[in-house]
């Protein structure tokens, strides 16, 4: 499913190669967090706790970037 999504945003939506790569990296990291294989990724099997847990894990990593961007506005 992930490959089909990445192909869709690359071909149909014409996202840049870098954007497609970043989406792919994020989805692979999310699958790793969930303990799923990439082939097993099924967004219909996610629940709110999966999303909240992932956000809590990545927020500390994003905070320096967010603060940097705020300071440079």
C-alpha cells in the first residue's frame, strides 16, 4: 500500500522527489514504531492511540525545528 501511495503522489500529484522520499521515510518510521512490516501497513487498522503515541514520540524530535522556524519569522 505504501508503494502505491508514493507512486500516486509522485505521478498523479507531481510531488517533488524529495517530498516523496520524506513521505516514504516517515511512513517507514511509523511502521517501525507500530512493529508492522511495510507490506502489512493498513491505515484502516490504526486507531487514535496509534496516532497519539506516534505524535508523542516524534514531537521531541520536531521541537528544535519548530522553535528555529518560529525564531526566523
